[in-house]
C-alpha cells in the first residue's frame, strides 16, 4: 500500500483517520475484541474509518524507488510525518469523501497532529481532533528507560542503516499500564512493535533534552543551510485555530505523556480542549485497556457527534 492508508469501506459516513503511535502500526487500533478496539467501535458507530500507517511500519514499505535496506529510506523524523505524510493522507481522504476528516491520534500520532495543525492548509481539512496521550513537549518525561537512552546518547549509535528496530522497547518505555489484557500479550506481539527511523528517535530525544517543540536540530551550520537560522524553527501551538474542536485524554501513570507536559501543551493552545483525565491510565491503556470504551471512547464519540455536521446518532 504505497499510500499507507486503508479504508474499511463504510460509505456516506463521516470519515475518521486513526494515527498510531511510535513503534506501532495501524493494526494497533484492532488488537482487542470488536467491542473494545477503537477501529471496530468507530465503524460500528457509523464512522468511515481510515487507518494511517506511517513510514517505516511493516504496512508502509511501498516506496517508489527505495527499499528498507537503503539509508535514505530511513531519512525522516516525525517532522516529515506531520508536514508531508499527514497532509497527503488528509488530502486523499478529503478528495474521496468530499468531507472534512475527524482525526484520532495516539502518542506520536498526537505529535504529528499538533505539528500539522499549526499549518493552515492542513488544519482546514480537519473537522475535529481527539488526542490520546497528547504530546508536544517531552521535557518532563518520567520513563527511566527513555531517560537512560537519552543520557547515554544511545540515539547516536546506529542500529542498522538508519533503522531503529531495537525491539523490546514498547513495554519498557510506556510505564505502568493498568488495564490491558495480559492473556493477549502474545497476540499483541505478533503485530507490535513496528520499526521507526533512528532520525525519528533522535528528534524525539532532542525534544526531551531541549524542552522544545521544534523542527529537527541538525546543529548550527546545517541549521543555517536548512532553515536560514541557528536554531530549528518551533511549531507554534497558538497557530492552531481556536475554531478547531479538540478533545484530549491523558493518564496519571503515563511515563511518556507526563501531566506537566500535557498542561504545558494546553496552556499554549488558543482553544479550550475538552479534557478527560484518567488517573490510573498508562501510555498503552489508551489503546489496549479492556474498558477503554466505557472509560473514554464513548465520551470521545459523543464529542465528535457534537461537532460534526449531521452525524446520525444511531449505531
Ligand atoms: C463484548 O462482546 C462480547 C461478544 O462478542 C460479549 O460477550 C461481551 O459482553 C461484550 N463486552 C462488552 C463490554 O460489551
Ligand atoms: C482477554 O483475552 C482473552 C483471550 O483473547 C479473552 O477470552 C478474554 O475475554 C479477555 N478479557 C477481557 C477482560 O477482555
């Protein structure tokens, strides 16, 4: 699938695009039973569900000229996912459905959403957004595992030609999760984790070290060539239009989407998002909690219905 998105084919329903997190793929929205997994639930509740698979995931290796053995294949970070890939996905869905698109992001999916929504051409294609474990600032991250990687500059060791597939990371980086179904872990591991690029990890680690929400930092000389300034330009969250309806859910046990960082994000947004705080939720619970429907998806769907035009409430 060279476009990297899959349509589940429900017609004349409001389109919703699901954007998975780091080390995950679009399959992450379908890992539990049909009444627990957001991808199935949205389809059952009358949405036209589109599933993004970003570069580097197992479902998105259809490059026109490069293969995953080429270093250039991995020469990107979340910046390109936001400014090119998300724009291309929205343009495509927009052209097929003739309708603005609801966007749901988890983790890295929220980073690319927030960065992209600062761009008028992109945000104009969006009806409303739901951000699960929203991330734009990462300087209060509490994951010891990630902090160790950052401190030891592990991102500067090449894994394999630009590819970061250093597995086993998934559980160790996300912190305690309250509610996933431990008897399904073997099944989860048939699909996750997916690879990402080393440059993407470096970019994420720059966010942690520098406390910024900015483009990739190449170092002073190359920044001047690339951006015409010493420091990489920042993504200004106050550029996201006040009129964009935003719903967010974040967790008290989330080692990546720390509560202080989420509040920092909220402070910079001009709109007042609808916010749901789930005290016992860790990073992966937003996808995998066995009671995610009752805890948050139901609330999220009501929010979408309240802002979409003419969405019927029958299921
Ligand atoms: C989910 O669906 C199964 C049958 O497919 C049913 O037994 C179960 O009670 C449902 N759970 C919820 C929370 O609705
Ligand atoms: C956990 O997964 C098992 C195996 O798929 C399933 O039978 C069980 O109903 C699930 N439990 C919950 C609480 O969803």
